[in-house]
């Protein structure tokens, strides 16, 4: 269910799980995990959106709790090993 723009680079060791949307010219580094797979009370899984030209470095973990979305805005840089646990 993950969708990524063809211009995005996602390292082969990174994992995109569930309702993840990766925008134009995004970099997702080694061993990053971006996981949106927990449904909310309405049964729907909200997306994690990584917007254009963002930089997700090595070992980053982004996870959304049931029914919550996470948005990483355009040109954001998420440093090595950061954990983001949405909603945010």
C-alpha cells in the first residue's frame, strides 16, 4: 500500500509499511522504518506523508498510532536515529 514518487530514493534496507506516501526527491536512508498500519476506531489507517525534498536519515523510525496521521513537511530533515511517534 506504500506509494512513492519515482524520483524518491529509498534505501533497500529501509521499510515502508502500510499507508505511507513518499513525495518527490525524498531521501530515505538505510534501516529507516516508516510504518502506518494501525487502524483507528473507524477501521481506517491514516497516512504517513513524507513531502517533497525531505531527508529521512539512517535508522529513523516514524510510526503512527491507530487512526492518527503523521506529516513530514517539504524540505524537512530528520536526523539519524530519530523516533517520531504520531500523531504529529
